[in-house]
C-alpha cells in the first residue's frame, strides 16, 4: 500500500499592494459516462455523428415521451464513487432543474440536487515526492447533458445539434480544498486518471467528455484556517465561477487571472460580484457571462416522471468486487515489486494503457530494466513521432524479448539500441534478428583477451600513460569495443583490460 504520510503543499500566495492574498478553489467536474446509450434513452452516444443523428423521441422532448433510467449509467456512477472512496447512497432521486436554452428541448434538465447517488469521498492529489493535497469530494450526482448551439455555420442563423442531449454526466463536486492553479489542474488530472482506470469516463477533454467549472475566491492568510474551524464560508471571500474549462493549461491560466482580478477589485475598495464567467484563452482573461444563479433560481422540484432510485447493497458489493487496481495502488506495487523509483512508477501508471504495456514487457523479466526501456527508449521515440502507445510499432512482446536479450548478456546495451531501431522501423522477432544479423555479444573471454593483447601490444606508450593515470584504461576499452564491432561484453572487457594493465 502507499505510504500516506505526506506534507500538504503550501497555498498559492499573491502579493498585493495592501498585503498577501491566498487562493481558495473548488471544482465541479462534469464527466461524460462511458456508455453506449444515453441516461434516459437508447440513443447512441457515439462522437462525431451527423448533427441530430443520435436523438430519440425523449431526447427531443416529444409529447408523451417518458424517460427510462439506464442501469449501466447508474452502475458507472457507483463504480466512480467507489473508486473515490465515497459513500454510496442506496436511495437517490432525480429533480428537474428548470431553465430555458435553445439546445435544451425539455426546458429543464433532469439532475440530482437533494438526493445524489454518491456522497462524500476524497482524492489524493500528488504534487511531488512526499507532497500531496487531500481534496474532499462533496457529492457525485447523475444528470443529463444539454445539446449544442452552433453559431458559426451561417451569418444570420444559429443551429442546434441535439446529439449530446440526454448523454449521461457525472458531476463531481469538490470542497473548497484546492489552494493553487497547479493543484487544480493536478486534481482534474487525478480524477481523469482514476476514471480511465475504472472505465467510467474516457477523459477526452478535446471532445468535451471532461469539463470543469472552476470556483475561485481570494482571502487573507489565516482566513482559510478560520473557515476550517467554523465551516463559515464568509471567511473565504466571494467566489466567481469560470464555466466549461476543457484544458489543464487553460484552467491554470484562468485561475491565475481571475485571482488577480479579484485582488485588484478588493484592493481598490470594491466588492467582488458573485457571477459566472468565461475564460478567453486568446486574450488570457475572464469575462462576465451572467450573475451566478442559486438553487432557487432554477425552481428545482422532484421529477414527476421518475421514481426514487433504489439500489441494493449486494449490487454495490458486486461492483466493488469487480473494481480494477487503481493508480495509487498500482504505483505502490510497481515500486515494491519491480524495485523502481517512485518517479518511474508515476510515469508508468499515468495512463492505464501505459501500465498494461509495461507489465507485459516486465512479465518474468528484470522490472527495473524493463521500466528503463519503456520510459526512455519507447516513450521517448513515441513522443518524437507523436504516436500513442496503442499505435506503437513495437509490441510488448517484442520489447520484452529485447529486455530479455540484454539480461541474458546475449546483446549489449549499445547493440540493444540498434536492435530496437530495427524492430521499430522494420518489425520482426528480436531473437531471430539477432541470430540472422550476427548481433550476439561476444562473451568468449579468450577472444576478448586476444583483442586486448593486440591493442596493448600496438600501443606501448598508451600503456605507460594508463599505469600513471588509471582513468586512461577507458581508451583501451573503447579500442577493444571498436575492434569487435561493439559486440564484446563491456563488463568482461573492463575486467580483462584492468587485469592486463595491472590496475
């Protein structure tokens, strides 16, 4: 298990004209449930379909059409809650959140305000070796997504695409525990990582499958501690919400700008208005969108078309039993089982596909050596070629065989790099390539001794210099490696050179 003794990172401090200010941040993350069908209809959720192709009658709010809950979406929400160590509510209920928008055909959104399916949980956000922020989850509720208004297809008209309408979302609401822009981005990244391991959300921010509403406020040093003691939110300052952030980089930029904007207002003697804002990445600033609504503005009431959702503990237990190994546990196991550093384990477990690839390479082989080759050689080359792990031209079996050949001293590290290049560009079985192309390492000490003797005999002056300065023995090693075409076992060469020179 992970060592949970960690130091909380210090809050971000911004120096103002009248003193220091600290940031307080809470996030509402909207994660699209990984499901083939929508929350209340059987319509497809496939991305990239023709506009309005994935729309059932209930999604379009046709008269008399009633929602029917998708059990798989409920299971996915429960699975997410369990992955975040959260309380699962066996009884939850859906409410209508009423507001008008052109891409919301019903005139309301079916959501869960009063009785969410998932209660309090927590996320441990790594911020460096021995440094982590524990962020409390307040709730996770299920709700349906709205459609999309398209404004750039015609100079005089807007269009509405209802393909997203009714797609299941999990809204993950955090407590105001995050204290800086980097922490906020790392928190969203950790949620994404956990959900991808669980298979409950693909985390594709570019497609809008993971979005965040970021609540930002500023307070004086010491005020946050007062809030923790009293749970009085007035100590945290007035918050503003930045809507629909779908980039880690933009999240950080928006928080930085918004905090400084609020500080400027407060130091000029003004007051911050609670409102919803948008971030303009081209200008690097937030702008007002609308005044911030409260729950009563949406006239929430229980959805009359849906009974309370009741699930059984045995069903929850079955889901719990089927959970995969999650990132923190996998990272700890990689460190203990393979003897790698915590940093290497973090790199290999960052994406579920990367971790699976590595485990296949390391199966029955030297784990540290396998980690080195996956991270430095494979990941480095894939990054250079802008290629994803799933499209890697080198399979885990191929890379595993290269690692095995190194471990057995069949090839040297230098030959292994040449072999990797051949496999990466041409394919083939590494073991067969080594045999066919005569790439095997020379381990015959007699042959190595003969090469060393010849180099020593040809370079008497260099021998005398090496006896005075033992570091020059490396020159002889290089000459032997050159003479053997790089195939001599480097360890054996070093030992024989040292012995022959009497070093």
